C-alpha cells in the first residue's frame, strides 16, 4: 500500500514539473530566429509559425527575395538535402502555385516536370498543397523538389525541399509538415512614437504611389535577401504585385514584434491594404525585418545581419 502511495506521489510530482516547464516556455515567448537563432528550429515573426529541421544542418544565405530562411547539410551545397522557407504575396488559389514559381524555374532549368500535385492538410488541419517536381539543370544534373504550400490571407507560405538523391523521402517531408502556425504570437505591440510616425509616413507615400518618396524611407545600406535599394525601387515601379502597381487606396501597418538594439531595431508584423476594385483587403508581411535610425530618421535596413 505504501509503495502505491509513493508511486502516486512521484507521478503527481512529474505531472506538476511538466506543467511548470510548459508554463515557463509559452509559444508567445519565442523570439524570431532573426533575433535569437535556435539550432533545429526556425521561428518566423509574421505570420507566426515554426519549422523544425535537423540540428546539424547549417543556415545558408537566402536564395532570392521572398526567402525568409534557408538551411542544409552544408553551407555551400544547395542541391543535396536542403530546404528554404518563403513568404510572399500571392493573390491566387493554392492550386495555382506554378504561376509563382515556374517563371523563376524556367530560367534555371532546361527541363521541369511536375511529378505530383495534390491538396493536403497541415497537422492542425490548415488547408495546404503539396507537390513534387523533377528538375534538370543546364549541366544535366537532376534534382527533386518537394513543395508544401499554405496561405495566410494573400500571403503564401511555402517550404521547398531539395534533394539530388532521387524522390523526396518521408524524413525530409517531415520537415515540411512540422510547419506549425502560432496565432497567439500575433497580438499587436506598441512601438515608440517616432517609429509609429515613420511607419505611418511610409504608408502615406505608398498610397500616394510616390516611388521617389517611398525610397526615401529605405537606407542606402538597405539589403533584403540579396536585393539592394535599387532592386527594391524597380519592384515598386514594375512588379504587378507591388502596392504601387496594384494601385492601393489604403495601406496600414500593424506591428507584432519590436525589439530595439541601439540605433537599430528588429520589427515585424503586417500591412493591411486594399486596392480600387479589390473585393477583399490584402494582409501581407512587413518582410524588411530591420529599421535603422540615421541622423534622427528611421529607415528600413532590410534582413541583413
């Protein structure tokens, strides 16, 4: 009888400890990877989500604008067992994912074949789309690519897994399906008045469609996933998905992450915009991640570290 009582007490203590550990590390205490990296876990700002990957994999430079994180078996090998995560505007249904990716792939590969393309679900029931593609590069090397895509408003979040070992295995697919949204980390936060004024003026110039004024809000040191200030100017002037080319009539900023570091600050959140003729508002990520105070004025610095 005494043994049973002791066992019951031990089990109760274990349950209590587990509860305390969980309580000490709530999801909304997670800091985005850009601020505080954790090997084997990518933490996004907005949309708020996490992705788990092998701890021994190393972070790689972003492959292109829109890519928020990339990692693989080595820093230099982008073909063998690697992945990247992207979040970008995409005003189409999930099944039209090729409209986003094919224009980019046909520049890199001589042959692109879609091996599979079907609807899917994340582990929390969020609708998703998965596809596998075989690509032959200009040197005749074949890679298989696995895609998992889902939507947050007009923002598409997708994970791309690469392998030169043939069809993508279940071990790699587990990385993609570890994608977990955490809406409890998306509550708005307050920012200093001068930062709020900077964001508001940036939004005003977006609505005015004044590209010259918009560029004044970017530092000359701006760099976003390899794209500099000049590239960003061409985005505003020429890209159909840019708020200027969409002809937005409203553009507002909501901040969900803000952490100052001297004359710089990490900032994340989303913009809510609406264009003339749009039935619905767009909700898209801030994406630039950092601002810098230059001579008393806040400016976008980009995702550079």
